């Protein structure tokens, strides 16, 4: 009869734990490298310092060049409004369809185009809170409504609105209305994007669909 000693069982258990640890370590290194590269390649999404610097250039009347318009516009708006020296006469807030609007829309008035991408009604509350809290609320605030402004959370594909979660929650409390839970407003998608998890899942889905 063949028997297995306790030492053999312990050795196998130790070997399994060692392999699991090595696998986990390699995964952490790979994900950390991907996150670092994405952070460096897209600082206007992940770096508050870079967003603040870009905002200071805009506030001084300069321009910034971006290689990809899919940056975190909400974080940039937050930093810019904090640095504004005075309130604009008119603020236009809407989605990217407003991105080409200039001060020509309102002659002889200071116009701030605060467009973001994939806007929702939570963004309207947030931008109003941001302007109010920084004492930069204009006399005229234009809020644009689109077909998915009031879309249910479980039907949304865009998660960028969650970057405005603190201001949204503050305005909801100011108005005394119910707000989404912390779990619903946590920016899991943004940091999954940092690790390229969304690209990996999309690729996996394409492979499954092609099979």
C-alpha cells in the first residue's frame, strides 16, 4: 500500500503558496506598470497637479494642447473654477456638443464654456455647487438638456459624471433632496480605466463574440 507522509503534504502546500505568491506578485507588478504608464500618458485625467497647472494657463488666457479629448474635464473644471479671479457673466454648461461655443454667443460679456463629456443631471447640480461654493456663480447659467440627461444609472455606459460626486452630494444636501449612495458614485470605472481593465474586458468580449 502506498502512503503519503505528512512532509509530502506540507511540501505540496508550501509549493502551492509559493506559486500563488509569485503569480500575485507578477500580477501586481504588471498592473502597477500599466497604471504608471497610463498615469504618465494621460495626466489630465489622473494628476491633480497637472490639471491645476493646465487650469492656471487657461485662467491666464492661454491654450492647452491635448492629444486625446477623453480627459477628465470635470477635474479640470474644478481646478479652473477654484482659480477664477472673478465670476463670469455667463456660464454655459453641457456636453461635448458645446465644446466649440465661444464668447461670441453673448456679445460684450464674459463667457465661460464649462462643457464636459457625457453630461447628466448630477453634473448640473455639481457645476452649480462648484460655482456657488467658490463664489463664482454668474448672473446667467445656461444648463443644456440632452436625450440621456435623466437616464437611469443602470442604463448608463459613461461613468465620468462620478468625478463630480462630491459637488453633486453637496448640492443634493443643500437642496434637501435624496442622492445616490456612495457605492453608486464611486469612480471604479475611472481607476479601472487607469489599469486598462475596460480595454481588457472589451477585448475579451470581442473574442467571445467572434467565437
